[in-house]
């Protein structure tokens, strides 16, 4: 009886955790927002083409292994020092590399999450720079606002609007 129980426990497998690559949500709320996301994605890919960097657009960033609900979909994200290939999504623990930069194109439907939850999350994850772009200047009068981690790993405003990533 013991041998059968042991054999059963050895043959049973833990169910595989699925990390979806799609949520069925649209890329953006308006054509202006979609254009900003796609243009930023394309320009960063071109700018970083000769570096060991991958640029993501509206793809899931999973940040807790074993919890597929712990995810966000940054509008644009740059990760350095990972294999250059096409990714379905990005799991921090697999590549052991945090995003260096995340850009959110903020809108009426995302502004509260972008300014609060995502800013705090990206800071905790160690994302070096977090940029918010408001194409209409409705929430961010200067339209572009950036934050950079300081030596205490806390976001501080980027006053010169220049990235160091």
C-alpha cells in the first residue's frame, strides 16, 4: 500500500502555471494614444538597434513568479542585456533583468493607475526611469514627465527631460 501511494505521488505533477500574453484589451484609448505608443516603440527600436536591448510595446510584464495575475502591460518598455528576440511577454525572474525604462502614454482611463499604482510598482521593481506622456496635455501640462531612481532607490523628478538610460 505504501509503495502504491509513493508511486502515485511521484507520478502526479504540479499543474503548469500559464502566463497569458493577451488580455483582449485594446492597445490605446484613442488614435492619438496609439500613434504615440507605436511611434515611441519604433523610434526606440531604431535608436537601440546596435545595443543589447529589447523594446516591448503593450506586452505583459510579470513580476511575481507563480502569480500570473501579478502583471502590468507598460505601453513601452526597454530591457537591456537580454537575448534579442521576439517575446510573447516578459517575466523578470526568467531573465533576471529589470526594465531600465518604462513609458506610459497616459489617458483619462489610465491616469490614476499611471500616477499612483504603476509609479509605486516600477519604483519597487527597480525600473531606472519611468516616463509619463500626455499627448493632449490634459493631466501633465508640460506633456512629458519623467522620474529616475536616486541612490536611495526612490523616484525623483527628471527636471531636464533627458534620459540617462
